C-alpha cells in the first residue's frame, strides 16, 4: 500500500467519525488527541521507511510536510529520520530550511528531544554544508547546550573551518600546478614541432641539387640580411659561400670512413 493511501484512509475515517459515537468514535479529550498524534507519528515513520525501501527517498520530505502542513509541527522522531536519511544520501541541503524552522519555533525549544536535534542538525547538516557562521550562531544562541557541550561544538566548528581553509588552499595549489603543467606541456609541444619542422627543412635542403641549394641560400640572405648580390662588394662573400656549400655537400655525400680498431 502506498504511504499516501493509508494516510488518506486514516484521516477520512477520523473526519467521518462522530464525536459522541460509541466504540470507534474519536473522543475530544487531550489524552485521546495525544494518542492520535502518536499513531500518526508511527504511521509516518512506517511511510518514511517504505519510501526509502522503494528508493523514493527524494519524496520523503515533501510527503511528510503534506501530512503536517508546516515544518514546526513535525514530531521530533520524524524530523530526526528525515535528517538521517538525507544526510546518508548526501543531500543535507534538502532539510536545511525545514530543520532551521523547527528549531526556531518557541514551542519546540522546550521539548526533551530539542538538544539532540540541535546537535544532529549541527553535525549532519550545517558542518557538511560548510555553513560555519550559522553553526556558530546556533551554538551560541541555544540554551540547550551545557558549557562543556558548547565548547565541544565550537571546537568541532573550528576544526571544520581549518579543514575548509586547507581544502581551499589545496585546490588553489592543484589548480596552479595544473595550469603550470599545461603551459609546460604546450611549450614542449611547440619545441617538438619546431624541431620537426627544422629537421624536415634541413633534410629537404640537403636533398636538393647543389645549385638549387646555393640559390635557396642566396634567397635566404636576401630576405634576412638584405644582401645585394649585384653589388661588387658581395663577390668575395659569394665565393666563400659557394666554397662552404661545396664542402658541406661533399662531407654529407661522402661515405663514412671507419677508424681502425687496435687490440
């Protein structure tokens, strides 16, 4: 049976039963009202467990709020189950507003379960969400804590703040190292590409005939050093350049000579 089905059946039966009916009637006394609220809380606990077993835990909070209309009217047991469920499913932010509204209600602050719910809200909701300022305000403004319990809670908040700072600094350092590593990788890739281009250009240059190589060198001089081959002063340079290219060509194309090996 769906949780909403038995809840609707129960509420309908309560509304239809006359106030003075014998046997199954709903008496209007305070004791009977307390008994009805306990039965309603027990049925809600069963409904929460049923939704969790059906892997529909996301619907628990909205369904409970439909049953009780406002967060301040939730029973402590039902609210505790909601906090534990959403904390276990790593969604504590879903119950943040509901628990805060319940704790701020003056009628709930006198309940014996109030201190346990404050501590549960602190450790399962506020600290995992990083709401450290709200946690300090809750501990400082709550009369449910003794002095020793207040100091322990403030110590836990201080520890969480230090961990948060270390986590932020560690993430910044990791991001910086990743950026430096990316820049180094790009620079090495650029150097590798330039080397490949240079090797390709050199191999292609030496693969050309001697005259074409000399012509390519002259064109390079024209582009780089603004060399004028028509000038008379350029003849000695051209002669030396031709000799250099002739020697390089001869050294590259000549077979390698093996050195004698002495025992």
